[in-house]
C-alpha cells in the first residue's frame, strides 16, 4: 500500500524488501528450531535455505523470461531487472537446488524437504504482505469489498481492487499452520511435501482468477501460474500415492516377517 517507509539520503527502505527479509529470517528461525527438535543438522538446514534462495531466485527469473519470451527477445533489459518473478519458478528452482545439495552432501532429501516446506509457506506469507505494500500482484477491479491503492503504487490508483495480496498471504499462513502441524503431530509427516503441492496449487489457481495484473503471462486460457499449478497438483497426488505405496509395502514386509 505504502512501499517507501523511510528515506535517508540516497537510501530508501521499502516495505516489499523488508517483508521479504522478514520472511527469510523467519524461515531460518523456524527451520533451525525444527531441525533441533527432530535431531537433524541445523547447519545443513541453513545451508539448504541459502541454496534454495539462490536457485529459487534464478528459477523464478528464468520462468518469467520464458513466459515473456517474444517480448524478451525484442527488449531484454526490462526483464533482467529487479521486477518480474514467477513464484512457481522459484519453488521449482528451489527444489532442484535442494535435491542437488542433498545429493552432494549425502543428506536425507525427503526428510529435509518435509521439514522445510512449512517454512516455505511461512516465508511466502510475509512475501505477499510485501506485495501488498508495493502494490504488485494486484487484483481485478471490483464494486464490492476491496482496497484502493495510492498513486505511486504498482497497482492502479483510485479504483477499488480485490486484495489478492492479502488473500494470498492469509492462505500461505494457514498453509504453514497445516503443514507445521502435519510434520510435527500428523500421522504421516512424510506427506508434508505432497500436501504443500496440493494445497498451494489449489489456492494459487483460485486466487489467479481474481488477479488483475496481465504482465504475469498466459498459456492458453490459463495464467502461467494456473497452468503450472495443474501439473504441481498432479505431482502432489502422485507423491501421496507413492508415500502410501511405500507404507503398504513396509507393512507387508513386517507382516511377512512376523512369527
């Protein structure tokens, strides 16, 4: 809503950047606490978060460029700057980075991944608050309940818009709670990764229906994020199936070995 919080000489503190930083710091804090609680290496959690941030930002930018490929070829400079990211690209990039790091360091990829997914949702919740301050990722114009952004925001000023940033933020915090409870108290904590993909995909697909910023790109009738969400939702269902298959096989082996 108001992105410029404080200006000291040439330096301006932006609400968007502050919220991104808060989200990352909270991910570190909760991730370390979780690692210690579950007898995992907190230092490796920190390393993984750093790796996921680096490969996630790279994946997010690459996906944004690919979804605007023709315009990028005509004028690449605007697409290489600080603006323009695709969250799903960041998630996929982070997953690839985490997998590569765990393979290199010989870590339990599934275990660390399930530990970190709640923190991903937590960071996203704060990040979307940052989007609200900046006015990016704004919603469609509405004649119902909504918010008006001031001039200088990335969102159109003077018109009532669906507060998609705050809706997304609330959904991310709810998702964090669900995943956190499942990993710590659920019957099947190994399903945490699958539930992230399923629930985030559904939420993102729905919120995209109310987005008004067209710059995020489209693939056919779907926005880029909706298109990716369909496949990530399917991936989540496949993961659930594979986890259940592993549990059934383990039960069969135990039953077969019983005397």
